[in-house]
């Protein structure tokens, strides 16, 4: 059983920074991608950023230049450094782990609230 535990959300003023962390535990297939999605009130869940176990990254246009995703493969942990936060970044942020293989399994964290005040 794979579990994802997120931390680091909170309330911050516009222009501030937050760092999200997500630790995966359990029996984990090593070839995977870990990422962050978010769901704002009244909107669909969207990808923020993802990073594969080999290091390649993918960012939403809204995150480019402000957010940085990184990971520690030895600790099965992914981080999202968010700088220059805007009120429109307010959302519940979800950690995701996806196995990069046919029929790849998909795991989700419980979500962490990020609120950016103007």
C-alpha cells in the first residue's frame, strides 16, 4: 500500500513563498513521476508541476518562472517551492505519484490548503 503525506501549506500574503513537501511510503515502483496538482474553488483539478524519477520536469504555464519542483529519490519525496505567490494560486494542492509503465498506478495525497491573501 502506497501512502502520500503532504505538508507545508498555509496562509501567505501575495508575493510571499511557500514550500510544499510530499513523502511517499510503501512499496514503490522506482520508475515513476511525482507531481503536484491543484483544485481551486469552482474549478477543475489542474497540473502544477511534475518531475520524473529520471529528473525531467513539466510545468503549467502559470507555474513557470515562479515555482520549482524537485525530488529526493532516496527519500521518495517531492518538493514544490512556490515563490511570488498570487491570490489566484489559492487552492488545495494534491501530491500525485504515477508509475511510468503500462496500466500505471496512480496515487494521491489528502491535499493541503494554500491560501494567498491580497
